[in-house]
C-alpha cells in the first residue's frame, strides 16, 4: 500500500525524497512499536532496517525494547539460578 502526504515546498527542498521517506518510515515504526501495536521485528521491517538497527533507533529515541520491570527481571534471574 502506498500513502501520500503533502509537505510544504520549502521542507521538500531541504532534503531528498529518499531521506524523507526513510525518516517517516522510521518515525512511524517507532510510534507503532512504542504504542505496542507492532512487534520489534515488524517495526524493523516497516522502518526498512534490520532488527539490530531498529534496536539502535529505539535507544537513540529512548524507547525501551524490554517490557519488564526491575522486580520481574530480578525474579526471573533468581528462578534461573543466576543469583
């Protein structure tokens, strides 16, 4: 599916179409992932990058990729016998 949007002309002149497309895809993927509407792998696919590159994008944008709080993590570590 293709989606078209209108952007101000002066904005278009500042960047190439491919840069705008890449940034919009990444931004939308980050938004959907943060809202828990897509998985990490689907978000990476939408952004057009590898999972590892998407994890880096999440880090730069301060979006957690782990959905577990400290207490849950400590309990899991304890159950694995790593404490």
